[in-house]
């Protein structure tokens, strides 16, 4: 799981072009939206594509995203449970 | 009654850096086939959260636009009008590459949103909170001139008082490789300046050049935009008549023009157009600028910046003068001529104010 979280942080930084942020700057429990990383709705769409492309997870219900994308912890847990690749 | 249109502010981001007082004394002719712009720090203008989604073209446009507004002391213009030949090509390429690489799946929104040609004008408006007229012209090498013509007509018809108008084009890998393949850009192993060019193609570069155009003259006014004319196709034999007609509609003849600013870009096959044009106006200073900022579809916007600066300062820096004619009278009427590969001809007449 720790490895998945590190990989996920790296992918998020790359996909969202978070220029001034390193993997070490993101705590597993930091909120991704709002006060934490400060991501927004366009980033949410990018994360949905990332989940599909990298882990084979299709989020059909956008409401799911709110709980899944709370933090690296919640994302990694969902990916570990549902990934198809 | 004809309303005046004054250039009250200029901003630019180019291969020689940003628009500044010592721009011409600190510039060096380009020798590379493809040149990136010298990027300023954007931190003061664009938050990192916004900047991470922006390509260079968008950031350059925002920076140049703000410079032009600051100089004119305008917070929010009545309209924003831009010209671009290729638009946000970096994001267009990214989006198209994703389509191909991912078999039309997994298309991310950011590159798509930012890939449209009007992205720069839109981002400037969003940042300023400008809800006025917002338009982008995509007319190859007269894209900027089309924007300038629109701005002039808006001011003429009193649709607006202060207009932000500019041109922007960015370098992108794939598109520029293709332009090199078809010979529009010089081969990478050719290192010629415009002055010593002996080959077809031009040295390309990205740039953004913006102006605040206003009805009111201020203490900062550079000059007045007197007239603009565009012509897609023209024969070399008709160039003199095309120019004469333009001058006549402005109550001028060739002897009234005090200097020329020409779009020489080092393409051996097409620079002859400018030689013909020069012959219509013997014995006046001839100025060029693309040896410093490179060729792109909207690089002619920098001709307006160059001419405006010359008119305001009444000095022609040696680095931009092509011929040896000494300036022996005040620079009052300056005529700009640009074409690209024998098409998209434009004339812009600037007058001191």
C-alpha cells in the first residue's frame, strides 16, 4: 500500500503539473481539494481519467468521487480494492 | 468625424525578453532556426495554481497584456481582441497526441480546454474580470492586423474607449518540425541571421505583443494608428499600386512617409517583396525587426511596437536600420509592410501625435 501511495502522488504531480510540489510534500491524509493541495473541479476530471487509464477503474457515479478523492489514503484504498490493471 | 486611435501602452514577451526601454540596445540577432521566448517570472501575475495549466503562449499573452495595460494606466479595457496564427499549439498537440496514443480514450480536459485559439484572450479576460467584447482572429499572417483593424473600427464607431489588442504565437515541437519539413523554417543546421541569409525559410520564434489602444491621447501616448489595409493575394507588379491607393486614401503620397518598418524574415525566396516595396520610397530609413524577434504569424505586431517606439523617441537604433539613410527630418508618418511567402499582405500607417 505504501508503494501505491508513493506512485499515486508521483502520478498526481505529473498529471496535474503541480510544479512546486514534491512527493514528500504530500501527506497521505492531506485533503486533496480545498485547503490541502487546493485542487479544483478540472483536477477532479483529470483524476477520474487517471484512475481509468492507469488502474482500469471507471467511476460511473460522479458522487463517488467526493469520498474517493478525499486524500491519498482514500484514493489508494479504493484503487487497491477495485483496480483491474 | 474620424476618431483618433492612440497607442498608449505596449507590452511584449519575445526571444529578446520583455518589452523594456533598452530593448534594442540589449538585443542580438537570432541565428537559430527555432527560438523560444525568454520567459519572465510570472509569479506576480499568475498564481501557481493557475499557471500550472497554462502553456507558454497563454502566460506570455497575459504578461504582455498586463504590461500594455499598466503603461496606459488602464485597469480593465472595454474590449480584448487578439490575433494568433496557430493558437495554443502546445496544448493542441498534447490533446491530439493523447487521442492517438490512447486510442481515443482517456482524454483529459485541461489540454482540450486550453487548446482553442481564443484561450489567450479568454484567460486575459478571466484574470481581469473583463466582460466586454472578446474576440480572436485566426487569419494566418494577418491575424494581428485583423485584430488591429477590428480594434480601430470599434474605437472609430465609439463601441469602446480603451481596447487591449495583441498578437501571440508559441513554439510547439511537432508543428514546428512540420513547418521545417515544408521549408517555412530554416533547417536546424543552418545558422544564418536575416542580414546574411542565403537560404529559403526563416528563423522562427514565439512572441506575444500587446497594445492598449485608446480614443484619448495621454502623456504616455506613443503615436496614432492612422490606417490599416489587408490583402490576401497580390502580384509583385501590383504592390506599388496597392500601396499608392492606401496612401492616397490617407491624403498622402510616397514623399510624406518618413520611415518604413518591413517584415524581412531572411527567406531568400520571398524577401524580394520588401526590396520592391523599398523602391517605392527611396531615400528614407528602412527598418527591420524580425532578425531580433523571429518569424511567427503574429510577429508583425512587433513592427507596430517598434514603429511606435521610434516615433515617440525620434531615434532609430542602429541594430534595426537596414539601409544607411540618415534620419534628417522628424518621424511623423511611418509605414509598416508585412507579407508571408508572397501572401497575406498588410499595410499599417502610424502617425506621431
